[in-house]
């Protein structure tokens, strides 16, 4: 395939060619970027441990601890997710210190075969759920010790996994990184695709006999999920390998039947949205406090008093100097509330997707129910992404209050409405590829709209603070 100049497939071929040429030319210098990011990462998560407590009137402009917290939760977390729309998983391949450290350790390590439990497709989902819940119980957004535990522990896990498993590969990035799963799923709505010059049939495959650090079988590459955009597979003068193609946002999900639709990813979209919602709502809803009170009373009535004891610092927030000390009652009710929210959202989105799939089949789709369900489940990708940005990266919007008191709420509302509209458009396109005529598509669109509105209604306190 010729991919030079105006013959390059995709949109804005000249821009794609220049971006590709720049990163290929500077590919060998990325090691210095990784080293610099590693040092910055260590400073952000560990330096606040050695600094005095911030004064109550301090700000991100005059206190490093507050700056580090804002950098992590107000800039890095939400902007990395939003960046996938424009640059895919470029964070993972070009900047991420965890993946780079894991790969470096792999070169020096045992290089054992990657076991089945690591390669299981549910592993990154479980990793994400554990990290998300632990972050809430230890107060990762409020305490530097918790941030060091969660992110430092994740870094250590990445290095250890890389040291033990794989051969010059990034087993962590492909199989276990909780952030990698998020970025991978959302990269499907992104504008960046690395496509084979000489594609082979057979669908996306896993192989360790490849130059790709995330073990993509390059000629059979169909999906963006595992590609970290490290540019190692890109050789502009070679006849094989991959090339950079720019596309309209959402194109891969619109045509998801051609890009290895995966039920595990759909499950993550549903469960990830719910767990993020639960991680926010327990902080603001009076219903959570009511639940906590009732559970506590039940334990006391049954003379089970250990529920009021404080647990270990690595499992829950124990910071008497900041007037926050959790006990086992707090731990179990927070975890239970988050899991209940996850279950509720998963059930709602599963039912609405099932209804849309059933209607699609009744209106002429030749897809089986499972295939139709999996494809239509991807329509919630924009809603899921904005849910995570609003819920776990809410600090991004706080500075907007300097412009106007209502500015943060209006921006969050605009983002959520945009995500709902985009989800509807994706559903419209997916139904079209399921051979549903435009006249008939309105009916199966309704369940998807109801699912998105249900998520929006659940996020109402997060958007408006009510």
C-alpha cells in the first residue's frame, strides 16, 4: 500500500505524514522523555510526603502539595482521558513513566512466559475496580500519603510484573494497567489509527513474535485498543508495518463490526461508569449517610462492636491530624455503596442495550443477539468517558468559577449533553451497519437514549452539586 502524500488513506493526509515523520525521526530520543516523566512522577507523588502541612489559605500557586494534587486530579487525570479523542493512547507510548519503567525492568528481568491469569481479558477490569475503590477508601484525592500509596504502588506493580513476565514486551500495558484499559477503550472514538500497509485477514491477534511491545500481530491489526503509539512499527520507507492514519472521531465505533467488538470492553463501559458514579455519590448524597447509620445500628444491636474500630492505614483513611479517620463501618459502606451503584448502572445499561438489540433484530438486523448487544453497547463510550472526567477529575472545572460562579456547572452540563448526542449518533451509525433503514432506526434508538439519560440523571449532583 502506498501511504505517501495525497495517496495516504484517511483524513488530512499531509498532516498525518508530517506527524509520522516527526515521531519516527525522534523515536530514539523518547527514552529521555520517559526518564523526565519518571522523575516528574516521583516528585508529584512522593515529595509532598516530606513537606509541611499546607496552610488553609494556601493555593496551587504557593504550595507544592496543593499544586501536586491539582496536577494529578485537575489536569493529568481528566485531560489524559479527553486527549484520546485527538491522539489516542499517545500518553501510553510517548509519556507514561509506568509503562516505560515496566519495559525497562523487563529487559533486565526473568522474562518468563506471561501466564494465563495475566492474559485473561477480565484482569484489567478487576485492576481498575480495585484501584478505584481503594482510592476512595484511602482518600487518594485528599491525602498525599494515599496518592503515594495508590500511584506508587501501581508503579511498583508495573515494574515487578515487567521484571518477571514477558520478553522485551509490556505485559503491564497490555494486560493489567487500569488506566490502559480506560484509554484503550476510549481510543476507539479517537482520531488516530495505526493501520497495516498490507493487512491480512483473520482478525486482531495476540502474539509475542512481533516488534510491538503490546504484542499486536501487526498485519492483522484491526482495533486501536492495545496500540500505545510508540511508532516502533512505523517505517515510512518499508513496504510493511503500520502507518499513521487520521480519521473522524468515532469512526471505529461507528464501524465496530469491522474492529473486533469485545464484550469485555462493553462490560467495562457499564461497570466503569457505575463505579465512578458510586465513588462520587457517596461523598454528596444524604442517602449514603442514612445507609451508614442504619448499618452501624444493626451491628451495634447485634453487639458486633469491632465495626467501629479503625483499620489499617493502607486500606482506609487514617489521618487524625486532618480530622478524618475511617473505621470498618466506613470501609464496608463505601465499598458496598460503590458496588451497588456499579451494579445498578450495569443493569440499567444492559437492559437498555438488550432492548435496542432485540428491536434491531425485529426490524431486520441479521446479527445474532450477542453480536448486536456487543456492538450497540459501544454507543455509551462518550457518556462513560465524560462520566469519569466529571466524577474523578472534577478539579479540572473548579478554576472556571473565577470566570463565573455558574461556569463549572454549565461546562459540565454542556459536556454531558454533547456526550449524549454523540452516543445517539454512534447508535444511529451502528444500527445502519446492522442493515436497519433510516426510517426504522428511531425505535431502537430510544432505549439507548433512556440509558444515557439515566446516567445523566444519576450524575446530576456531580454536575450541579445538588
